[in-house]
C-alpha cells in the first residue's frame, strides 16, 4: 500500500477519463517545500507567511522575508509559488505586538488583509520582499480575508507602485505578478461578480468559509458536528464560485483542509474543481483518488447533489461516489 502510493510520485494527476487536475501544495516550512517538490506538486498553492512572524518578538525585516520567499521559489525550480500576505490576527498567538490582543471576536476582527491595511508599512515590506523574490522564479500574490473590492484595489495599487520603485532601484523583478483573493468570507463569495475582473486567480479557503457561513467556530470541539463542508449552503456557494471563475477564464483552487481529504475528492471534482491545494502529506492519496474517478460519471450526478437537503443526503452522495 505505501509502496503503491510512493510509485504515484511520478504519475500524472489525471482522472480515469483523461482530465488533468493540478495539485498544488500548502506549505509553511522548508520541509513542506522540499516534500512538495519531491511529490511532483504543480506548485505551491498557499505559502502561509505567518510562521515567519510567530514565536518571536521583533518583526522580520524585508531582507529576512525576501530570503525566505526566494528560497521557496528556488526550491520549486520554476513551478509557481503563491505567497499569501500575512494572515495574522488575535486568533493566532503572535508575540510581535502586531495583532490586537483581547479582541472580543478574534475571527471577526482585525485579521488578514484588514491588519495589513491597518499597518501599511507591514504590507509594503511584505510586498517588496515578495516582488524581489519574483526575480528568481514565478510567484503569485494571494490576499487573505478579502471582504470587499476596495481591498483588492488597494493591494493592486501598492504592488504597482512598489514594483516601479524596485525597478528604479535596479532590482530585476517579474514584469507582472498575478494577484488573487482568498474566497473565505461569504460576502466576498456572494459579491464576486462585482469584482472578479480585478482578480487574476482565486483560492477558496473552505476552513474559514465554512466557519463564517455556518456561524460555527472552526476550533470549537462542541460544534464539530455542525462544522462541516457537507452543508448544502457550502456546496452551493463553492459550486457558484468555481463556475463563475471558470466562466471568466480565471483559475480557482480550493486550499482549505477539504481539498486534502480524499473522501471529498469526487465531490470537489463534481463541482468543477480542477485545482487543489493541500498539505503535501495528503497529496499522493488525493492523486490516487483522482486517478480512480471518472469525471463524466460524477458530472451526471451533480443534479442529485444539488438536491441534497442536509448533511446526511450529501454524505450518502459522497459514499456512493467513493464506492465506484
Ligand atoms: C482557509 O481558511 O481555508 C485557509 C486555507 O486558510 P487558513 O486555514 O490559513 O485560515
Ligand atoms: Mg483562512
């Protein structure tokens, strides 16, 4: 069994009926990047930069961030690296004093792009470091916790200005760095038609999307039954986002834990997903599951999936899809 999985490192990620699927890796350490590369990941779909800011008292400067991002880019030898701007807030324990302490509702507070915009020096330093790394291989910039169009417009403007500065200072950087949004706040998913034109790509963060859509804390054990992507509202919204993105020619991935669970692979394929971003530890299992799936058969079952009324209906659909 382990041997068989190991053999899949060199195999393409392709459904039984010949559809190629991209498997990107979520990474936050050197080890993750090395593993992603070894397993044949299509790229890094989510580089969580938070870890650079945790367990320390002073902020990493531009040089330190640049070296970290450049190393990831070099580590992936030409495959695209998606650098997510800082997603810190009172929900994560940082000691730099950056995030507010004791917010009454950390998950609904000053986190992600909200914090980056409130501390503009922070965003600019991070963007400078990331853009400098673009001189070493393809990068994309991903913005967490986007709620409104203005946030993307602001980051886009900063990227343009910082890019201009860096070129003037003699840095060789990419001509263009794609900008994407995490779709994890329900409002951002619902209002997407109004600003998708401002995005180059999208990444659906189901961990937070499920939390906010179902009003169920992702870390609260008492709500574990309720906290699940197998709710008709989640399925519907994920389907709509994927559909709209593809209709507008934009790439869209799912990068929440859901993408790394092989039980959900047929469901995501049925919803039209062709890009997954997952922890490298789950990459081969998901690749194996994709290779067992017949996309045409799954698509025929989408109407039944959309008729599901509750979790148990969706569970039954999933069980059946995994059985054949
Ligand atoms: C998500 O919310 O699904 C996600 C991938 O981001 P994080 O888990 O870092 O919040
Ligand atoms: Mg998130």
